[in-house]
């Protein structure tokens, strides 16, 4: 019970401070909306890469399972870092 009482006291104190300046409430509500408006266009190219990512994940799964099909490291070399897979 002491934990609940202490939690309520701390919550009440900081909630009261928050209510004295309602601008913070508005900013807290608007922040996620602003992030979506400003940064969602930057995620559009990732939607176009969806097919390539699916193929890469399939190749990685074959590599982990030891699928016979040539040398999967050569197929994965370019997407994973160019010269790293020799």
C-alpha cells in the first residue's frame, strides 16, 4: 500500500505542475503528428524496397539452412556490403 500511496503522491505532484502550463499538453499531443508529417515522406523509398528485402531475407534463410544452390555468399555479397563477401 505504501508503494501505491507514494506513486499517487508523485503522480499528483507532477500532474499538477503539468496542468499549470497546458502548452506542454498541446505539444505532447502534436509531437507524434508532426513527426509523421515531417518524416513520413522519407519512408516512402523503403516501401519500394519491399520486394528486394523479401528476396534478401529468403537468401539469408537459405544460407542459414545450408541450402545447396551455389555459393549464397556471392549472391548476398552485393546487398550486404559489396567487397565484404569474397
